[in-house]
């Protein structure tokens, strides 16, 4: 009798129970997301909600005034930050810091390296945002790509927390067999980070595009048509980070089987991506402010 489906079902239930017990995003963050998804809301509505949380307000202003945004004059009020950057950018900034603060501390990592993981994740975010610019995606929407890249491997953190011994085995299997990590996760644990990431994103109501990017970033061809280009850009950015070994979140394969498909889907060639390297490394250092602005885990 094949026990794999039973084990998979058990693991899914364990993860589901764990996620159910996880704290929700703060009321401030939840309300900020609701406001930004309401076409009838105004920047003042967002300002009123975030201003009720002085810690979050301080984090936002710290990042806004960092080299990541390179705004020439110091911004001292949330109102000014929203005017300068736009509602969507501030929303994504709030979302990123809240999630990293919730799950990103060093104590959340067992088999994975916290520094390598976040370097990889920031790289994927930076490259995804750069690709969005190359494809002339509106400026107001580009931060969505950074956030999707930053959070694409969120499910790995939870697997590492919940099954540290088995996750170490999955990492070893992926390394020595040159196997894509999500397949090694399936083999050893019975569930992969794509599914777990999707479950976390659904609990936190992160929106369809982000939910799909966490679930389909290794299988972008299976995503819904309306999100396929978005996910393809994130997936290609992930391949870039793995190819140039910028950080690591456990993948060691030399050639991703979907690389050619993604280059065609996004409409760029590999040399265009390679030319980004110097700028990407600079932007990664600037984007580390997202990690420095949170409480140390």
C-alpha cells in the first residue's frame, strides 16, 4: 500500500493547524490593505490608519528616507511619504515590513541560513522590480513585483520551523542530487513550500496576485492568464538569483528547466539580465533596510 498520499494529507493538516494558530497581521496592516483595495478610499484614509501605529509609522519613515528610495529631501511625515511615493508603494512597504517582522527573525530559521535566505529573497525582489521597469510596467505597480519577489519563498520558513530535521534532509537531497528544492521537499516531507506559502498568503488575505506568485513561481505556465506575466517575471528573477548565486534559499540546480519558457514569456534575453548585475548588487544593499527596520529575531 502506498502511504505517500496519507503522509501528505497528515502534513497538510499539521501545517494547516499551525497556520491557523499563527497570529494575523496587525489590525493596522489589515485595514491598510482594505483601504488600498477600495477604489473609493483616499490617501488621507491610509494616513489616518497607519498613523495610529507609531512603531509602524517610524518604520515606514525610516525606509522612505533610506537609500532604497533615494529621495533628495528628508520626509518627516507620513502624509508627505504617501504624496511622494503613492498609496500603492506605501501599502507594499507596510506589508513587507509587517510580514518580515512576523516571520523573518533569526529564531525562525533552523536548517536554512537567515542571511543567505533574505539575500536571495531581496535579490529576487530587486530583479523582479527591474524587469518590471524594462517591460514599462507603470511605476506605481513596480513595488508589487519587489514584494512578490521578497516573499516568494515564505513557505520555506514555516517548513523549516515545523520540520527542521526533515527540512535539513530535503536541503541535502536538493544539493547532492542537483534537484529543485520543492521536489526534494515533496520527497522528504510530503509537502512543498509553494503550497505552504499559498496557505500563509490566504490566511493573511494578501490578494490573488501575491497568493498565486507564492504558489506558482516554479510552475508559472499553470497560473491564471491574468497573473501569468506577473508570476513569470518573479520566477525569472528567482532563476537569476540562483544562477548568479546571490544568497541562497536551498536550490543548487545548474539549469532551471523553465528558463527558456520564462525568457520567452517575459520577452527578454539572458544577456539583458546579465547586464543588470552591478546595479542589482547595489540595489540589494539598499534594500537591506527592510531587514534592519524590523525587530531582531
